[in-house]
C-alpha cells in the first residue's frame, strides 16, 4: 500500500485513539477539537478536507483489496470441505468389500462411470502442476490443516476489515466535523451583519 | 453519517467509538442478511431433495459428493440428507440469533447517539 504522505500524519499526541497501525493500515487520527487540529497540521479548511478525502480514497482502495481476499477465502473453504467429504466417503467404503460406483464428468456435460475398489490412497492436486499420492489418513490430515489455515486467515482478514472500517468511519466523521466547523465559522462571521434582516 | 446545519455539539472519543461500533454492527447486519438468505436456500434445497427421495422408486440414487455423483443406496442418502439438514438448521438458528442481537445493539446505540446529537446525526439508511 502506498505510504501516506507526511502531511496526513499529525503528531499522535492529540487523542487516545489507541492503535495507530494494524498490518500496514495506518490508523486514523481522532480529532478532539477542529481548531486545534487545523493549527496542528498547519492547513486551511479546504486543504485539510482534501487531505482527508485523499486518505479516505486510500482506505477505500485497501478495503477493496481486502474484500477480494475475503471472497477468495470464502470460496476456498467450502472447496476444501468438499474434498474432505470425498476422502471420508472413500475411507468409509474401504474394507467393506463394496466398490464405490460413481459417475464423473469427463468433459463438460459428458459423464462416465467409475468403480473405485478398496482404494488406500488418493491423489491431491497441490497446485503448480503437481499432484501427489497420499494415504486417506494423510490426505485428511493435510486437507484439515489447509482448512484450519484458511479459517484462521479469514478470521484475521475479518479483523483487518473491521479495523479498516473503523478508520474509514473516523475519517468520515472528521470530514463532516471539519466541514461543519467551517460552516459554523462562516456563519459566526456573517451573523452580526444579517442579524437584523 | 452526516452532521447537518453547522451545529456545534462536541464529539468525544467515546462518541466516535460508539459511531464506529454502530458502523461495524450495521455492516455485520448486512452480511447476516445475505448469510441467512443463503442458509435458507440450502435448507429448502435439502427439503426438496428429501421430498423427491420419498417419491422415487429407485433403490440406488446418485448423490453428489464433491464433483462426482456417487451411487448410494436410498436409505443412506436419506440419512445423509437428514444429517445435513440438521447442520444447516442449526446454522440458520445461530445466524438468526446473531441478527437479533445485532439489531438490539444497534437500537441501543441509536438511543445513545440520537440522545446526544439529535438530528445532527443520521443513522438510517437512505
């Protein structure tokens, strides 16, 4: 992710917003007082809003990236579960003397019939054009490990997304407050003149 | 989350945290709605499957496991579908429960935030 420009990071002294960074995502600064904040970063309202908007866009970009990763993982998990299901079925048939008869797809829309007799092993596609033969037990263990890993990654990812969304919310609230503060200031400046009208 | 009309209500870190929490809950609420819809669909599909199974005369039916259609006896398929139904029903219940809790927490936060900011804050959708 692009590192934030120096102007977007004010000194973190102004608030107790807790975490300032999580896995490369910079934390948003909570603004206690708009006037103090503007003085601190040394920008006028327009530039400050521009900086905040830019920050928001950066967050949105990261959010899209994380959401894509989340979708991938969410698709991967049921896939692994399916594989586990098949291996379990093969294992259940083992030793019963019965063959597992299955119709399988040879090409799209074309099926053939297979009879799987007393198989001890399955081949797992490991990716990168590599397939390896495993005993059913080993295959189950490996798949289970992959499943646990995928679930753990998903959990971390969901936490990342939550953190990110908090930063988005903080930034949005800050933008609204800076904007309102500006409107308020203008009104104060104008109000003595328009009071009588 | 827009504040209107240049009102000058002080926003504290605590308020910000409440707003964050509300945002998170709102997000989760939408996720849950999708998840519940999916869970309901798979429940209905299983229901349909077991109904079809009752009607069929075949002793051996093709049951999809992974990518292949295994030839499995009707009784076994029945048992497996029952088991799957149990899992999805439990899952659905869990999701519904979570949704209720999310809705309750959101209502609570709305009370607090509207109490402080009145109409300077908008927590409704659209």
